[in-house]
């Protein structure tokens, strides 16, 4: 039986109070198994970004339970949540979030620096991560010397350098053209398929969500639908070759 990695039970998230109160999540129940590729979709204000922040330990529920590998995350201290993030989670953002004056290699090393790894271990792991996303030979280039697609690949290398159980991708193709978007989706697909990394992706683009094997739609703070994708994309369109993971 596949391990249930993440469980949400009756999760709510309220911001403000009184007349200004906003109920961003209204009692969410959600199970995510290890090795899944899940697209989280919905219009602006639907709650999809709020639930991703909670899953990523960047925010906490107002009420309800969040279990990660059986541990009650909602009961953890801020420092304990930070340790969980460093050990198990990797993040990819729409805006890349790379340090502008820092090389690709040094950007990828950052999570390992925060974790306290030695300089030699950091460099070796970051080099392997960059090679795995097709950037062998680009280690010493700064973000300004890279294309948008290359910058997002650096961001993905940074997300996987700690060998996380889960990659949380928030609109990872939002700043890319169509071809680069499919390249990035091919890379996320390879990480999920070939390395067993659980991928949770927020997107509003249906052609990108089509790569996921499961789609969860949020509307007005609740889950409107949660269903398998009967025909997931398994390769980039003709003429757009996905970046293969080694």
C-alpha cells in the first residue's frame, strides 16, 4: 500500500476578525500519497495558495490537523517547522527567487549552507543537482547571464539539492514562454517519475496541469473537485524536448 505522506483534516485558515474577517480555507480534508504528482488549481482567492503555504510550513491552520508522515505539524513550534522544511521540502516559485550577484552553484548551495553542511559537501551536491537539470557547465554563471528557463532550472536544482520528499511548485511556469514551460514541466515530470519525488504544483494553466496525475480544484476556500487525470501528459509536445533528469 502506498504511504500517505500528507493528511489535512478539517483545516481552516482565517485572516482578520469582525467585519474584515476572511475565511481563506473552510474545513479542508486532503490526503496526498508519497510519489504523487498533484496539480492544485482554482481562481484567485480560491484558497489554493493558502493551502500550499500551510503544506509548506510557511503558515499554520487556524483550526484542524496537518499530519506529515504521521507527525502533527500544526502542533510544532516555528523552529520545528523550519527543520521539517529543511529536511523534507523543496520550493520552486514563479519568480525564481535567485540571488542576483551569486553564481548558479552558490544559489543551489544555499539550503545546504543553512543546514550546516561542509563546503565540500555543499559543492559536490550542488554540482550534481545542476547536472541533473541539464545545466552542466553553467555552474559559475549568475542569473543575469541565464535565460528564464535556465534560471528556473537553477531554482529546481536548489529545491532538490537536499533530496526532499516533496517539491512544492507555485506557478513554476508563470514567467516562461510556451517552449520553456514545457521543458520545465518535463523536468518536474522526470523528477516525479524517475526519482519518486512527490510534486505539488499550483497552476492556473490547464496545459501545465495536464502533466499531473491528479487534479484538485479549489473554489471559495473549499475543494470543489478532486479526481485522477485520466490522460496525463507523459512527454512534451513534438518539437519541445523535456529536460531529462540523470
